[in-house]
C-alpha cells in the first residue's frame, strides 16, 4: 500500500477500531478470586460469554481540537466473530464485522471491505474481537499482552508487535470486571486518544 493512501487508512482505522471495537459489556457472572487467576483464566472466562449488548459513549481527543468528539449508540457481540456498532448521535452510522468482512453504512451508502485486504484494520479489530472471544492465540499474533489486577477489576494491555500498527496505535488498554469489558482507552503515537465507556443492557 502506498504512502499516499495512509491518511485515509488512518481515518478508517480510527473509525473502525476505536468505535466498533472496541467494547461490550456482558453480564457479570459470580467469580471467585483464586490464587492461580491470570491471563489463561481470564481468556477462559471471556470465552464463556456467547453474546452481549450494551450502550456506549465514545470520546475522541485530537491534539488539533480543544474539545473531544463525542459519539454514542449501541454495541453488540455474538461469538465468535460478529461485532456491530450503531452510532445514534450525533449522526447515524452502522459498522458491522462478520468473520473477515467489514460493512460500513453511512449517509445512505454501504461499503463492504474484505479484511484480508486491510491487514492493519484486521489486526486492530482482532484486538477487540480476540479479547471478547477469549482467543489468546489471536491476540498474541499481533500483540504483546500484559494483565494486571484481580477478577473483579482487571486491565489488559495490548502493545502492537507489527511496525505498521505501531505507527498508528501505541497501546490499547482494556478495563474489565469479571466477564465484562467496561472501558477501552486507545493511545495513538501522536498523542491522540479515544476513550470509550460501556453500560451493559439489563438482562
């Protein structure tokens, strides 16, 4: 891919990875802290959640703007590889990831991308999807993982391994409680960041 396409690709990655992504609350099933709790157990716990839905508020902080850009809407996940993000405010937009396809519906127009043609987008989507699915192998294909905290309050850090992804994203921090992802903070190399909070739907 030529350098001339990079700005457009960067914006698309921001729209997809930092919005879809990136965070879905799931019902928290009673968990008991165990001495051996760690990354393997967290992945197992997350894999037990087969579907979830939530509302989100996303704030994107850009160094060129004084105030953050704020979006809100709904998120849903169905194991193992379906994600959807529907933005309701300030304007309607649908982002659907199904297997290796990404569909974007915006302003009455629809576009479907095959993720294998956009490896950077695919890698960042897998950061979210792999976490939701509890798929450690998928995550470690692209990221160095570090888990801190307890089953009741944990933070999973995803640091990109690929040099092209590193040019766009410095770290993805996923905050959770039990089986639920509550908050995602994405830090970009140039100082911009996206902060998404999630409120799960009532059972």
